[in-house]
């Protein structure tokens, strides 16, 4: 049996495996990137037990409309400047945006700045609200 006859005899299994893998990858990308982040429940534990700071990378108008209670707003475009970030780079950071995609990019920027304990909130503010966790307006 050679490889071409194997593929011809089992093409449907190959297609099913590729489709399954593609769906798993899509869910990871949609929820904030491969390597993901933390769930709202895990974020609450980080905030309560390890005194994690919440950084919201939304634009100021989005932040004013609603944000995680106690979050600090540093828009994604200004994150590279480092203004407003904690001086202690060992402090855990939970990075939030509206749906999780901007916060995943922000975590990558923060890690290049030396914040190795930065994690994205999977699903963003939307997931936080779905978990019935507190938000506030500016």
C-alpha cells in the first residue's frame, strides 16, 4: 500500500481531521489568540489572591461606556509608551478589551516591555458581563 492509495481510501477521515483541527484553531483565535488568556473566574482569583491589576486597552469612549470595576484605561495605541503601567513588572496584569482580540495583542506588547505576568481576559468585557461580574462607567 502506497501513500496515494492510502489517501484515496481514507480521504473522508483526512477531511474530517482537518475540519476538526480548523474549528479548534478558529475557537482559539476568536477567543483571544493561541495561548489564550484567563477566564473571568480565573481573573477574579488573580485580582483577589494575587492583587492583579486590570488594564483596559479600549479607547477612552468605550472605557467610559463600561469597564471592569477598578480597571485602568491605557488604550492599545498608547501601551508601548509605558505610561500608566505599574513600575513593578512582577505584578500580575489582567488585560481587557471589548471582545478579547485587542487584549491578546496588548499582552504581546506588555511581554516585550518585561511584564511576563500579563494575561488576556478571554472573551473580553463581553465574557465578564456574561459571567455577571461587576462593571462600572467612567
